[in-house]
């Protein structure tokens, strides 16, 4: 059951509201000439019975005539006709209940019992129609709020599915040549350096184990993201040897900050593929991270060939633009990504909210 009886709290609040209304009507009846005791016995059970009946009836009428999907006159006519029938039945039950009370009440109490005449029945009928209309309005509000909540849930589910698809796309974008080259390197090393081949195979297994274990709906700490990056670089260093160097400088409190999974790995992959991989000599990939109040700033730099085409050093830009879009989806305008070539190096600067992995934004 939905509507006012969707849960015990809403049911209790609904019945309490009707109980207060019943006490008010009993007071009015007692003030008109009846005794308090007989007025309470007559009004309160009738009001609570009508509350339950209208709660169920109005809900199903509102579901059968949803707002915006039927003509307003048809909706009003359906509610009005149902309200009139419910009010008439309520009056009939009230007359029978009054007769039952008078038959069992002592003679002294019978004198104070409310008389069921045409004026009282007309008043009951009018109040019944009005209360049914109010119950229908409450049910319409609850149905609309439930519809909005369902739409919001569906929107969040779609966003989660989109993020999950985005993460799967990122995994598929891990350069296939990286895997093929790594396997070829393992094959070559088995003959000349079995220990190196084993180390490379273990690093490759750890990298894919960590990347496949990530979930798109969960942020990860910067330290864990760097662990994935280090596995990736360890594999590449076995291929490039001394040509590839790596440095990381993580400021206090920065490693515990959360960020979307696999945010840095595409940037490091670009740095090697379009930077270090195009150089004859050695090159450095450097990651700096610092927490400045409520902002986490990350900077990824790599050496580039000074004679290389800047567009080639930057790469196709798909990985960079993907990172910018992921930041926009996760943080809206609170995050930014900028990149460019400075002093013979290619730099990517990220700024995002510094939420700690323990759920608090405490300064360390």
C-alpha cells in the first residue's frame, strides 16, 4: 500500500491528524448542546473509520485519475462522485451508530446524546465531502512526490551506469600496444633475464588486478591511484630502462584525498607515449600533489623532445579531454583541468575538492 499508509510513521501521523479533527468536531457538537461523553463516543469512532476508508479509497481514485493524464473535469467529476458516495455512506453509518449508542446508553446519558436529524446529517454530508476532497489532495501530493523521487532515483541510476560505462571505456583505452609490448618484452626476457621476465609478469598482473577491481561509483584515495600508476610505470621502466625516470612528491594530507578512479593513469600513459617514447635520451615523469585547504592540486609533468611537434607531444587530446569531462561530471564547476607546454615540458594541472578518505575534511 502506498499513499498515506505507505509506512507506519505516515499512517500514525495521518490518523493523529484525523483524531485531532474528531476531537474538534466533538467539541463543537458538545457546545451545541450535547454532553462531552456522548459527543466523543459518537464522533471519534466515526471520524477514525472515515479516515481509514477515505485513505484507501482516495488513493486508488487518484491513481486511476492521475494529474495531467485525464481531463480536469473528468478527474473532478470522479472525485466528486466518489466523495458524495463516501459521505452518504458515512451519514448512514453515523445514524446507525447513534441508534446503537442510544440503545445501550443509560437513561441519564441518552438525554445528552446528539439527535440525528436533517440538519446534522446535512452537516455530516458536507463535512464528509470536504474531508474526502482534502484526503484526495493529500494523496495527489504524495503520489507526485513519489513520482519525483522515482525519477530522481532513475536519474542517479543512469548517471551511475554512465560512469560505469565510462570507467570500462577507460580500461579499454589502456593502450593495447602497452599490453602487447609488455608481453613481447616478457617473452624476450625469458631467455636472457628470467628474473626480470618474472618481475614484469607480476607487475603486469598487479596492474590489471588493481584496475579491474575499481568501481565507477566509488572514489579512491590518491595513494591508491598512485599505486596503480607505479605498477604501470614499473612495467614501462622494464621496457624503457634508464630512459624513463619517475618522481612523486605528495604533500601532507594529499594522499588521503579522494578522486575518481583511473584519473591519473591516462595522463601518465600519455606522458610516456607522446613524451618520453618520442625522445632519444632519457626523460622524467613527475607527479606533484598538495592539499591547500579545501582544494587538492595535482600536477603531472613530463619531458618532451624540444624539436617535436607540440601537437604530437600533446597527443590526440582524447585522454586529456576525457579527464576534463570526468572531473566536470564528478564535481561540476568545482574542479578544473588545464594543460600546456612550458620550458620544454608538458604539464597537466588538476584542481578538485579535497575530500578525505575517512569522510571528513579535516586538515592534517
